[in-house]
C-alpha cells in the first residue's frame, strides 16, 4: 500500500462520509488510485471509517410516552401548583423508533426501578447519529423531553440533528378541523392511531403490582409502536405539501438540482418565478410531484448535466 497524501485521505473521508453505497465508493476510488477495492477498504480501516454507527446518515421517526407528576394539593378544581408541592419528577417511560424505509420498529423502556437513564443512554446512540428526526409535535414535546432527561443524567445530545414536526407543518400549510394524529390519519386514509385504556394504563404502570406493571407496560409499548407506524405514513403522505427542513439530495451526495425532498434525479422544470429584487428562481418537480425551489445557477447546472450526461 502506498502512503496517502493529506488530499488523498480527505477525499476518502469525504466519500465515506456521504450516503453513497460503499461498493460504489470503493470502485470509484480503486480506479482513481489504480489499486484494488480491497486496498481501498484497508485505507478506510486505517482512517477508522468502517466503524461508524449503523444508524449513520439516517432519518428517524420516534415517539415517547412519559410519566405523571405527584403533587400535594389542598383541594380539587383549577389551581396554581407550585413546584414545592411536587413529590416526584417526570420521566420517560418508553421510547419507540424506526428508520424511514425500514420495517423494524425498535423500543426501549425504563427499568424496574422506574429509572430512565439506561434507556436514554442507549437511545442517544441512535438519535445522535441521525440526520433528521420526525414526530408529531416533537419540536415542543419529544425533543425537549429527550434534551431534559439527557441533561438530568449528564448525557451528550447532538443539538444539530434536524427536526421535522408534522403537527407544526400541518398547521402552517393546511386548514383542518383538528391537527391531532388521530384525526389526520383518518382524514388522509392512513393506518388509524391506536387506542388505549386511558389513565388506568399509567396508574397500573406507575403504582400497580409487579404483574400489573409488566402487563400494562407491554400495552404501552404496543401503543407506542402503533404511533410510529402512523407517524411514518403521515410523513410520507404529506411531505410533498410541506417545505423540507433538510436537503435530501445533498445528504445523499447528489447535485443540488436533485429533489430536495426525496433525492430523486428524475426532475423537470415546473415554472420560473421572479423575486422583487429581480432574481430568477426555478421551481422543479420530481417524478413523485415534490416541488422545490433552486437558484438559476443550480438550474443551469441541471441543464448542463442533461446536455452532457454527467
């Protein structure tokens, strides 16, 4: 094996850090360096590029279920509850997640002592290596819970993971009688949100016998997993109508003119618009009808690609 220059090393790092297939990368580099693909893999091993987490460069759908707070009250009815009246702290009972396009749904839950530290620690090994997380009202609920419990247990959170909140996007672009997952899943003809037994499930999990806790924790996890299926369907169904929070084409190592929503290279010009300042912008559309906006320079790159086929 020849000694690599700094430029050679950086090129290998950049390609392995993209979302392209490893076989494709190794074939391209072997031709460039005039060596075997096995030699390229050896270079990658030396640079510790083959030990990346399995969830590297992935998009995750996730959902959490949380516990209640006990408090000492003087009476019933609406009232202000001071933090000094609290007897317990809120915790996460269960977390379920899956990666978009995969079948398997993963789940974790708190331990027998109702501690969520081990669960949070394990979940963060996946969460921290995601490009984007998707949820229903996750910007104001799930994400903040993960941050709070991670800080409680002195665990590191990747603050630069992109977040796609279906609830907030739906409120911005649609006018619906309700923006709940239950209503939207029925309205758009998707897998219905699962039902549960109500507050009794939390009562059994938090205060029941060991047998009751085990039984109802399983029910909660099943309910949690059901939400993941519905959330992913909502995301895939509604994303053509929403703006993207991340450029999927660039994430996959493709040119900027590719579809920013799905990364497709099968795109065409939809229309041309002009800003108040006289800037030309192009609206492109992919084969799945995802609309997105690019600069005129990016559009010219697309035309050159179409003309010369590279």
